C-alpha cells in the first residue's frame, strides 16, 4: 500500500505540474489588457524532476532490503519537502512565479519591472494540490521508515542457488550427478530444474 501511495503522490504532483497555476493580468496599455495563463511548468519548473524521482523511488522500494527502505523513506520525505517548497513559493508569490511568462509575453525582464507590469494574479486549485502531494509524500516517507522492518522479505527468486554433489546412497561418498540420477529423481517426483 505504501508503494502505491508513493506512486499516487508523485502522480498527483506530476499532474499538477502540467496544469494552469495562475492567471495573470498585465497592466492595461491603453487599449487592451493581456491575460496570461501560467502553468506549473513555469511557476515550479523543478516539480517534474521531483515527481519523476518519486516514481523511480517507488520502483526501488519494491526490491529494497530493510536498510535501503529506511534510506528511501528518508529520500521520499526530502522529495516531499522539496515539492512543498516549490509549490509554496508559487502560492505565496504568484507574480514572481509568473516572471518567465510575463517576460516571454512582454519582453520586460527583472523582478521589479515584472511586478510593475502585472495588475493582478489569481491562483487556481492546482498549486494547492501540489502542496497536498508534497505533504502526502512526507507522510508516506515517514511511514516507510517506521514500517520498513515489517515488510515481507525477498522471495526465492532473488536467492542464489547452490548445487551440492550427489552422494551414493550405499556408500555416502560423493560422485558426479548424471542423467540416470535425473531420471530417478523424476520417478520420485523431483523436478531437476528446480
């Protein structure tokens, strides 16, 4: 369930990154007022890398041992904090998060000049959803750390196979295994490929 929660949280962050985070109205130039839709890719460009790292972390959790699970849980918490910071910067200062879009649309560069060019900025639901995804990532990372010892261990599929020499039932001495031994094993119901 925790691996699924990591995937869901990262997926939500990635989805939020693709959506419109703010609608920015530029100061009127006398005739019309320009409106810009600022997506998460502009407002929080690092969010995609954080979300993809979370998805990769989910895959690593499925095959990790106890110690690595704890380390991955800590990394998930750090990814969550980074997602929260990225989204929070856009939520608390949407004009600054929209600087790249304003510069591309008007050619005006610089923080102060961009602020002067913006008359209003309205946030949408998506940056708040990204914040929620970050909080979920932190909580899931904490749960991974707390429950790492209780996860099931690796299966036989990942264990190495050791071959032992065949012993002669009469003398107990080791002898090489041959095709007759395999046929005899099949008669007893033993699978020689196992």
